[in-house]
C-alpha cells in the first residue's frame, strides 16, 4: 500500500539522531509536530528508543522491536522480535510511522517499503553515537524533496520515494 510506512526522524546535519540514549537537542516545536503527526496512528520503534522515551505514548498504537534481552518499561504496547513481525502486526493499518532508532531506520530503508520521510534537520553537528543515513536520502537513491520549511534552529523536509 502506497504511503503506508513513513519514517519520522530528527537528525543533525552530520546525521546524529542520539547520544547516550538521549536527543542532543530540545526543540519543543518539533516535539509538538511529532505528537500531532502520530496521534491516532501506529508507531514502530526499537527498544533503545522506547526506553529513552520511558513510557508508551498516549493515543498511539506502539510496537517495540526488541531482542527480548532488554528490560522495557511497563505499559500498553506490543513487543515483537523482528522487522518481519512488526510488518505483519501492522498489515491492516493504514498509516505507520517508523520512529527509530538507527538500526530500525536502516532496516526499513533497506527493505524498500518506506514511501515518505518526514525529516527535521537540526542545525549543527553535535556529538552522537546513533546516526541516520542522511547522505543516502537523495535523487540518486530514489528520493525526491517534496517540501521544505525553514525555521531558526531546524528545517522540516518531506522526501517522497521516486517510483
């Protein structure tokens, strides 16, 4: 189904998405955008991303991909072991947001099932230990820029898959 899977990512100019299980920035406007986009939808994330948030986000169906070795917070969410299980669990959903982290983004991009990327590009190059493959999102790799909205500390981009 076209436009079923979308990546929602905030990354710095150097691709950093996290450092020591935390975002290296705090942009309230972007957090509000994330909430507005995902409420009422399904979100998929890895266990490290889920633990960094600490609780299942309200008003969203949450699917956490975990190897099972991680101690996860209690709450109303579905735990799966693989990307395949996450895809199967969302087979009847209309819209699914892939929300990180590094390995989850890469696996979904490698499967070529993501049709849209909502990217917040944060100004600067902070240190970090988790990256988004920002240099792989371009026309040569099958992505076109559909929208750009510039703000003081960040820029919102929407990239669509070229078919």
